[in-house]
């Protein structure tokens, strides 16, 4: 999922780099560009402590501020972005110790309320995603990634708080999908798909350990 991979690129790093450019090399940009950067890259300091509290930035270079980075002195706390500049935040980046990106939230429905939460792994790529498919803040789908590729997902389709669908993925397509049909929290039916996406087999009748006792090949 390239959207997810792109989503993990921390904007705060870009903001920090550009701030350095603006502050320390003010003469290096052509005049209109310099004026835009000066107008849109603003630092706000905490009145009581004098510490740097916020930096603004114009990521898409249209002259309007779309990115706000909240700081505690030199430490980045979070960055919020209004990518489409409609006044509602679409992206939140949360930073931990050492400026490490810990979590990215997105409002894919563009409501100003997060509906996707992404968690990076040690390689900096997304390792796990939580999704609210109804955009109501309630997580009902969980995804796991390896080297940027979706490998596994769980879903609470009837939103009763219990997973009822389990999927595995290979090369970007569903390889298996298992369903809990009697609502006991365990899969009762598993469908296996071939590399061309066609249904290959249907397994049913799980034993107490969860192994399917019946298998019908579909040809
Ligand atoms: Ca802008
Ligand atoms: Ca927006
Ligand atoms: Ca359920």
C-alpha cells in the first residue's frame, strides 16, 4: 500500500531542515521564494518560559501555512498538517524521545477526525495500522505490514468488539480469508485464493484446536 508507505515520511524533518535554511542562509533563495518562506515559516515562543513552542510551514509552497509543528524548546512533540488547506487537519505526527516518529494519524475521510493510525517498525516503515472504517473513532480493522507490504489483517465487521474476519495477504492480494459465522470469536470457514485471485478451496468444521476438518477444492 503505497499510501501507507508515503504516510510514514515524517514531515517534521522537512520542516526542521527548511527552518535551518531560512534562519541561517537567508540569502540563498530567490526573492519571491524568500518572501514566501519568511511569511509562512514562523516561530512562536512560550510567553512564560521563552521556549520555542510552535513552528509553521508551507509544505506545498502556495503561500499558505499548512503545517504546524509543536515544540518544547528543541524537542519536537507533534506536527499537524492540513494537506488540502480546507481548515481541517488531515494528518497528525507524534514524536517520542530523540525525535523518533511514534505514530501517524490520518483523516482519510477529510473530516478533521482521525480514522487511521499508523505505527512504524524499527526499519521506519509502517509495521501496524489501525483503521476506523466507519470514521467514528472506533477501531474495527487491524493490519500488519512487513517491509511495507500488507501481510495480515483482522476485522470486527459487525462491530461487537470481537474479531470476526481474518485475512492473510501475499504480493498485495488476499491469500486466505477466514470468518467467524456463529459469533463465538473463532473462525468457522476459511477461503483460500490462488495467485490469480480465484477461489481455490473452502475449509469448514473446525475441531476444538481450530484445525478445519472439511476441505472442498474448487476447480
Ligand atoms: Ca500551503
Ligand atoms: Ca484538510
Ligand atoms: Ca465481531
